[in-house]
């Protein structure tokens, strides 16, 4: 199993948010408490797509593989396809899903006619929850935006990732204290898309240091300032 698949967020608790209140909003959607169609918007790397995926998986009662076919990208989406969305949602009953819904990623790729077609589908009754993501809320018509609860997800700060990084590194066999985690992330820029790659590189470098002690290896992201004399307890599970 790849590192990214191994540590891909599975629940709302695995997600990292800049604003703690957004965790509550996403949790309310995931557990079915909130019902208005949802628009997650913000810059790339803010975790919109992962939050949308986890909400959908929770609502449908399936894992990543089961929900993949219900996640669509707006690029190239035609009016005919949009008009067929209620049938796609309706068919979820026969697939054994516990609820109904779908995701449209980067919905700003829809042209004006497609946005209006989707707005009509919403008004006529989609039959389930629609979750959309976009980096460019301003590209969407106001009448279309008004059909959604809009949540602005900002890219998390480095310190927002500390607890998640500490947990993952512990799973990899390294118990880092908070100071060491902060050093590990000192040059990380906070993008959700880059987070697991950063930790995988760090884990590989740390393992190399322990396998070749005394070599003076110092390339472990922010931990290089320790000059290879990293005090980390490596343990067997």
C-alpha cells in the first residue's frame, strides 16, 4: 500500500482545518444533520475535495472505492449529463447506499448554460445532497451560488498540521515531541496536497539516518538543524 493511500483521511477527524468551526460544519454534513446543498470554496490545497469526499462517503455509507463513481469533475460536463443527474442519484437506492448524493469538483468549469441547467435540476429536486467545490467562487453566477450553503476553507497554517503529522510519524515508528514536529514542518507551506508527500520523504530520510548512524546525514526537512543527531525513539509495534 502506498504512503498516500495508507494515510488518506478516512473520517472528519482526519481532516485538518484552518478554522476549527469548519470541522463542525463538515461533521454536521457527514452525519446527515445538515441538508442544504454545500459549496466548499477556497484556494488550492485547502482540503476541499477531501472534505467533500468524506462527507459523501459518510452519507452514502460506503468507503472510498464505493463512492468514487459518485464524484464527478465539472470539466467537460454537458447539459445532457446534468439533466440526467436525478436518475444517477435515484439509482443509488439500488446500489445499497444509505442516503443519496454526489460531488461535483471544480464546479466553476461549468459554463453559463451548464450552471443554469444544474440550478434547474436543484430547483426541480435532485433527490439527494449536492456537494460542489471551487477555487473560483466569483466565476459562478450569483443565482447559482444562492442554492448552496457556502463554506470558505482557507489553507491550513503549518501549526494546524502538527497533531496529524505527529500521529502519522508515530505510525511509521517515530515518536516525535512537539518541538521535533515543529522542526520537521518548519519549511512546509501548508498545502493539503503536499502534506503526505512531505511526511513520506521525511520518513524515508529518518529511516536512512537510523540505518546508517554516524554518517552525518542531515537532510530531513526541518530537522536538518539537528545535524543528524536526532533524538527520536524508534520502536517496534
